[in-house]
C-alpha cells in the first residue's frame, strides 16, 4: 500500500469516526482487559501467599507434636502446590488395604470355636479366659495371618510360610473352646474361670 493510500484511508476513518460520534450516545470508558487480568492475578497471588503463610504458622505451632507432624507435612505440600502452581493437586492416593490384626466382638453360643486354615512355619496360638462377655484377638508377632470374625468365634487365615503368633481372649463363662488346625480333629478346652491360659503350637510337624 502506497503512502497516498494510507493517507486516504486515514481521512476516511476520521470522517467515519466523526459521524459515529454525532449519531451515537457517549459510551463510558471500559478498562482494557489486560488491566483486569493483571488485577485478578495480583488478587490470586495474595490469596495464595496468605494460604502458604497460614501453613507456616500452623506448622510452627504443631511441629513438636509427633502425631500432627506427618499431617502438617502432607497439608503443607498440598497448599504449597496450590499457592505456587508447582505441581498438580489431586486426590490422595488410596491407602493399601491391610488384613485385620486386632478384633473384638461378642460371640454367640456356649462353645467358642477357633478355626485355623493350616499349620505354618512358626508361631503359637495363646488362649486366655477373661471376665465379661467380649472376646478379642490380636496378632502379637510375625506375619502371614489375618483374623476373621464368625458368629461362633474366630477364623484365622494363614499359609505354610506364616510365622504369626496370636493371643485370643475368650469370655470365662464359655462352656468350651474348640481349636481346629487344618483338617485335624479339634482340640477341646474347658474354661473354669478367668485367668486360665493355654498355648497351642502352630508349627507343622516333622
């Protein structure tokens, strides 16, 4: 485009602008979008750094409390990622399911039954009688076993390589305790009051 063409276009634009100003109502000035974007960015930055500062204050107050320390670290990481944009904030990773290692329940019936899937490479089952109506079981040592509550007692799931040791407390008012390991005939115990104790070896025979 030549310089004459540019001048001609400019003159036409000026005449068109004058005509529009005569026929059109005045329009209030509108802030340029870039200014709005800048103000919004400044507000977001202020909110982000306020949140980060709150985490610092909270961490300083609670860092000395052991159970709180791990939670503070996780929360700080999430807020810091949101405040700085360095990292994506997503849902927390699911916690891996763990087999039950402690249970308590009220058994039904006069016979308390403990069914163990099979013999294992190590570990023992300790039976104790206790006052009250509630039974409980806990894996005290080793690994490879889990506890499952059934209406008349407890089922212990294990494998040949398991080494778990367990303590099972049974209400003293129970008439009989039956312990079966694998397909073997159950061993029977007759409680006569609180404070009794029996130990069953869970190791496989020679």
